[in-house]
C-alpha cells in the first residue's frame, strides 16, 4: 500500500480506490479468516476447484479474487506469501493476464457465454500454472447459464480454477454453491476504516482530523471503496485538508452536537427550540431527510446505551459527546419513549422522502414527536389508573351486599369511581349450564353460548340427531364427516357441565342435520311467498323485483322441527 504520491497535475491520476488496492494478502484488511483458510489450504495442497466470494459493495471481492489468482500462479506456489512483484503478478492485478480471464456476468448472462468458457477450459494455460476464470456478479447469470456450468465446475480440468463474486448470494443456485468454497467478506468496522483512511491520507500528504475520518467511515457503511471515494472527494474539496466542517458540508450532514441538541429539544417537548434548530441546519445546507435519519441514528444509539452500555461505549465511530450525553439520556428515558420515537421517525423519514415539501414534512414529524414525548407510557397509564381508584372503607360488607343481589344505597355524587373497584373484587358468577338437555337444539345453543363456533358448525352441518337423554346423546354422522366430532362433543360437554356424557354414534337413522332443516324451511317459506297472490301481483307490477327475505311477522323467525331458524341476511325489496 505504500505507493509514492502521484503527480496530481498530470493526466495519469488514479482515484484512491484503484491506487491503493491491496497487492498481497498482508494489505487485505479485516479478512483474517479468509487469509488463514487459504494459507492452510495452499500449505497442505487442498486447493478447491472453485471459490465463491460474497459481501457488500466495495468490500474487495474483485480485488480478493485477483489476489487468489496471483497466489495460485505465483512462482514456486501456490502460496499466500508473495514478496516479489513479478511481471505475471502485475498483469494479474491489472486484469491483463492472458490466463486469468475476468468476465462480468451482468453483461454476459446467457448460456452462449458459458459455452465459450466450457469450450476453452480444455486448453492448457499459455503462461501461468492455472487458467483462472473470475466471474463478477455471478448471480446475474441466467438459469440455463448456471445449468451449463454445473458439470464443468464440478469436474474441471486440473489446470482450471473458478472464482465467483456476488453481492446477492441468495440468488445463486444451491447446486453452484455446493461446488465452491464460500468466503463471506466481512463488513469493515468503523474504527478499522478510520485507521485505513488515515494511513492513506498521510501517503497522499493530506491533513486530516479525527472527526472528519469518523464521518467518512460512518458514511461508508462498511464499504472500503465507498469510503475511499469520499476521502478522495474530501481531499479535493479541502485542497489537501480534510476537515470535519468541510466533510459535513460535502455530505450534507448535521454536526453531531447539533443532532444531540435537537434530540434534547424533541424529548423535552420544546417545539419552538426544535423548529429553530431545524431551520438553522436547513439554512446551513442540511437535507431534511438526513436530519431525521441522523436523529433516528441517535435514538438507536441511546437505546443501545440503555441495553448494552459496555459494548456500545467501545464504538470508535462515536464521539465523546455522543457517549457522554447519550449515556445520560439512556438513564433518564424509558424504553417506551425510545421505541415510540424510533417508530415515528421511521415513518416520518418515508413521509419526508416522498413529500413535495420535505422541509415542512420534516418539521411536522418533529412536532408530532415532541408532543408524543410528553405522553406517559402504557405502564405509566396502567399505574395511574390503578392509583386513581380509591379503596372502599369496608369492602367485605359491600361485596356481601352485591353478591346477594342487594345493590345497596345509591352512591353519593363524586363517589362514582368506587363502583368499578367493587365490581373488580367480586368474581363473576359462573354461567348457568344445564345439567340435562331436552333436545339436540339445546346442545347447539350451549356451544353457541360458549362461543365454540367450530363445534357449533360441525353439530349443525354433519350430525343427524337421534335422541338426547340424561347423560347420553345418540347421533349419526353424515357421509364424509369427521368421526372425531363425537369425542369432541363428549369432552366439551363434560367440561361445560361438570359431569360425564356418553355420546353414541349410530351408522344409520337420525333426523336431518339442523343446517339442512333450516335450509329446507327457508326454501319452503320462499316457495309459499312466491305463490301468494299479493306477492305475485307485486312482482308483476314491478318487473325485475326479487324476494330476498321471508319473515314471520308474528314470531320474527321461522320455526323448524328441531331448531329455530335464524333470520337470514336477505331482505325483501
């Protein structure tokens, strides 16, 4: 990585992400597990035919693939110890070696592209020990292309190796993954990125401050390349000086101290102060969506400090002010307030992003949040409600009167709040359950009372009632019914009546199911209504009219032999 500074005035300038690409495995930061695995594999000769590299954008997948190709073809190798930069090594790292073929799967997705590889693997390498195929973004290959590659990938010639790279590992077929050694490149830690960017800034003779590097590392989100692009831009922005104020303006970020001040105003419910803070940040160039995003980030930080303070305080990407004041907020704020703020900010960020007036949308989100900050949590509300209920002077006597049906004297004005507390202290009377049934309709009525809808429906639809007596129920089941209905009915009746019931199932006999009786009664009532002279006159007078419901004006329902038919949902018109 110790490359001499380039001439910035010349035409051969290379961006930092390309200029400081690792040349060997010692320059590959944060991937110790991969380096150790390859070291042991090359030492013992256990070299796989294919490697799968996966990770977020800019983590170094293509660079790592070239390093593996260089290690496979290093003179005297394969080895991860490559002290000398040979012409072949330079050609591999610069993607111009004749035996190391790089292909972008995003623009070569078809089966014909795979056939070209399959046809070429039979030929031995021209210069190197292995012919290496590096396929980037391999998940973009079509299904037929993957299938064409399977056999060759599983049993390639001894001189061929495959290296795949992808950001979408779940889109790669399992049949491909099972034929490769998989390496998940880790997302870079912010403290590691800060150190890396600091070293590169010194090599570029650029002056930096810690806060500026922290902002860049945080904005990189674990991607080495993204951070180097931002560092490159910051050096150009500050003319060789990378300062936190310049990085803040360049990225449209809020100062962390002002984020904390805004959080304090929001949680204090001070709407006027928070509106002034937001207006000041907006005038300084901060994006409204970024303001809410930074505030949500601080809410998450305070929540972590509340739950896991020891591990959270080790985060190098956080400033001392964030750690000190964040810990203070974590002690004073409850989890209900923090989670509510997080949910409201997430919703508010999407609202602001989709609004034609983002500043106004962001202000309204913060105003809602400020008013909600003063609301008590659910636990506080329950406690307040419990504390607001006075204790009766003599609860035993009052409960006795109520339990015996005596309502007692009328409560005085101002003492109405005592009634709920008395009711809460009196256990509800058990529902009156008949110990014996006179008809099968009463059993269905009990299932309805107990709100056992499934059993009620089964009894009405699949059961042909025969006889009901004291402790016994005899029935038959319609064809195709679940035979477990009888056992379930026996078990439920015993639980509901506190006595044992014998449910006997007969293969034949029994009346029609209640649902069928109800349907037949309804059809009969409709037929009778249609044949009525008055109804026929109405239908003739109003063509297109329909009979939607028939109702007995005397009983308000239609009686059936075994069950009262409920009113239908239809009405006459």
